[in-house]
């Protein structure tokens, strides 16, 4: 009687490693076959053919090129000639990574993987560590996105323009400074949001906002009926100077925060409820009436807060002049605040940027990534009736 032999089934890890080896061998073979076809075209003769009519060069062996691909690191034999270079059209001259790897690095960087942690990610997925300097070089391709946004023409009229800034740290003149990222997006006549511009300024000032608006106007910005922003004096002055015909809507949420800052904590909930009723009134007349009721009641207990509310009320109620269907979208800058939250989430992992250019690249890339989601649905309704109402707004 013979003893039976027990063969343990292969583990998932072993199967995975075997499949990876097969895939690597297949990709390596395909690349080397393509390189062989290319060298034949350069030389004008097949391998080992010493005498061939039309020969243009002489082969000079091969050299190994390391190439990081989606299946891992490959050592590819690259054929070369004595005086006409090597076959590099397939894999690119001096390239050490396949194009899809560079695209993946850029995408991971935009979505939150820092340059410090990128090596861990590529090591886990591809078995190869990518250095911080490599990530920095690869992500410089984002400059194309920055330039494309900066130079693209604004062909359609922009009805509503949203402006706001967020702040981040970047190295400037050998010191880390807190700089402002100014963002502008608009709503066109189809009701869709469009990212219009991103700049990095030394500070949020009239000059920096004027520079951004001048860029937008030079690219074709027109038709703006309402600018929605916070109460920053620099924005207001720049808009009055460069978009004098546009109304300015002060963000209701920012106004409420300023009002709360002048009221005791125990009364803020009641104050918030009253202000909510004011800015959700069915008409400007009703909003004024509710403001008067607040002034005669709770407002007497918080005169400083009431003064802030009375001062900001005219600018915060400009939305009443526009179609009712748009009021919710026009009262606040919540849309751009959500964009800023995504920018902050991403830039927080960076810390201080090495320069303002790298900050602009990442902020623009994140903003463009968020903007791709805006194409899926309209931000505001733009029916024929609504357009007719808009046409009547002076």
C-alpha cells in the first residue's frame, strides 16, 4: 500500500504573484517586440542581415532601461544603432515611468496623497518607491491646467458671479507667508456653474481682486447681473470699479456671523431664528416688516447686533430683485465655501508649499476636479419664464 501525498492548494498570495509574473513577462515581451519593429525601421534591415539594399544604419546591441508600469518595474532591452540613436519612440526618450503611472501620480496628488506618502502608495501597488522629487517633477504637468484655465475664452454670458478667497501657507522670499487663493466661478445662461479663475495673491485686497477681474474681463466676461460675495471691502471696491452695472449681494451667512459676534450666547439661538425668518420672507417688503418687528422686540436687548444687521440689510437683500427660483442659490456663498473646504482638505496635508506656483497648481487642479461634478446638474433653473424675469432686472 502506497502512502498518499497531500498537496496543499496554492494560496491567494502565491496565485497573485504568479499572475503578476506572467503579466510582467507579457508586457515586457510586447514592448521589446515593438522596439524591435522600430529599430528595423531606423536601420532599414532585419536583425543579422549584413547586406541589405536601403540600409541606413548599423545595429549596436542593446541596453537595459528600467520602466515603471502598471504591472510593476520592468527591465526592458532597448536596441540601439551606432550613429542614429536608439529605439525610444515606444517608451519615450529618458522616460522611467509609463504615461499611465504619471497620470496616476498626478491624480493621487490632487486627491490628497502628499509627496511624502506617495512612495508608500507606489511601493504597495507597484513594488517600487517613487521619491518626493519625482512626484514634484511629475505634478508640474498641472501647469498646463493652470494655463488652460487662465487663457480659455469665456464665450457665454455669466449671469451670476461668485467671489471668495481662502488662505494657505507658501514659501515666498525665503520665508513662509500666509497667502490668499482667490477663486471666481459663475452661473451661465443655461444654469450651470463654471469655474472661471484662480489666482494666488499676497493678500485679499482691492488690487488682488481687481487683477483677477481684469483677467476675466480680458477673456470675455460679460452679462454679469449680480456678484455674490462676503462683505470684504476689497471685493466691493474692485467690483464697483470694473463691473459697475452689476449689483452686489452680501452673503447672508457671513452677515449672520457678524451679528452673532455682537450678541450674548444665550440670545443667539433666538436671534438666528428671527434672522432666518427675515431672509426667507416672501418679498422684500415682508423682510423689512420682519426686521422692524425684530428691532422692536429682541433687538432692544442687543443694540450692537441690531446695528450690524441694519447696516448689512440692504446689501444682503439684493437677491429679491431676481427670480424667486434663484433666491436660495443667491443668498449665500455656500457653493464656493464647499469648494474652499475641499481645497483646505487637500492643502492641509501639504503644510507649507515650497512656492506660490506650486500652490496655484494644486489649488487649480482641485478646483477643476470639483468643477467636473458641476456639469452633471444645473445649479439654478433657467426656464423661459425665468429668463424673461432676468431680462427685466436693471
